C-alpha cells in the first residue's frame, strides 16, 4: 500500500490538505472519501485497510476548517464552499486516475456534502455510498430561525456539541476520538449550523434528482444522526438501483463499530456488483 499526501488551493484562497492510499497493484476503482463534522480524512483506516488491498484507491481531503486544512475551525461562509472544494479535488483525482470507475463515499456531514453534490453532479460518479447521512431536519422552525439570525450577527458563536459517546460502542474508538488533536471538540459555530440545515432542507426537497446507484448504511441506534433520515433519503432518491442497510444496535460510525467487518463486507459486495454489472 502506498500513502501520498499534498495540498491545494481551494475557495477563499484556503490551503486544503489531501491524502490517498493506493494499492500495490492495478487500481480497479476509486473511492472519494468525504469525512464528517469536526473530524478529518485520517479517521477511516478501517476502510483503507479493507478496500485498498482489494484494488481500490481511496482519496480523501480535510474540509476547510477541519483537520490539517486551513480555515477557522468548523467555520464556513456558505455550504457551497465544501462542494466547490470537493469539485476542485475531484478534478485532480480524475487526472490521476483517468478512466477509473469513481464512487463517492460520504459519512455524516460528509454524507450531507455528498448528497448535496449529487443533486447537481451525479454524472461524475458510477455510484455513491452514504454512511449515516445527516439529511433530516429534526429541529423546530423557531430553532431554524434563531440559528439563521445568529449566523448573521454572531456567526462564530458555538451552538451545538457532539456527544462523543454516540460515535461507537467500541470504547477504544471513543478514546481515540477524544484524544485526537486533529478533531475539533468545541461547539459548532452558528454559521455552519445554519448552512448545514439549509443544505439538509434542499436535499429533502430535491432528493429525487439523485438517480445513480446508491447504498446507504445506517446504525439503527444512532443518536447523533436521526436514522429515519436514511430511510427518507432511500425513499426519495429516484435511483433504480438503491440499497439501504439498517444495522440494529449499531451507533453512528458503522465503520468503527465492533461489527465493522460485516458492514465493510456489505459495502464490498455492493461495489463488486457495480463493477461486474
């Protein structure tokens, strides 16, 4: 396995970090990894260690304001800054891996970014894998209105914090997350909260635009993202080839749960079915 890393200039002249893991032999397909809120692309080694030996190249970037990338932590001017940066990186990946099948893989807020991107650019990919996508708005209209007001007048004010115990039932995963210096552990700023809600609302309304093959994997005991959002997205996308895997008792990070091998194998089988047709 070969590991590469680098940086590129993204929106608002921000410097973005990326990395990739490449198989020793031929690349049969590419997974473009889109990580979740507050974390970074380096937290997906279970995916890397499973898929790279099978011939998959995995490319990931740290979102602006995340991990090793520039920008105020978890702060974004507009949600499109994430998708515009992803588009720039995708163009680079396409140059490096010409004519290879491309699959978009997004987790949590990365699932939001991925779904939002697919509304306009699904033709860039052969399929998509969404893990616990944050797509369902589960707050009141009053809270949404307050968030929008704070986004304008106090955009960097912290609003909501993540319950770290909800990411996995594996205590070692939680411990590693808490002690990871690249993970942002403070409250999410008002601007990002408002932009994220707006993106989720657009996905809810326009999900029918998504028609490419898609698999959604979701922990049924997830307390960080509403599991019913996965069902909603599955019902609303117009894809003829769509799969929903709802895992009983699993928490938010299904790739980091004790049953991760089963989840990874389900995704592997789905990918192989897409490549063999």
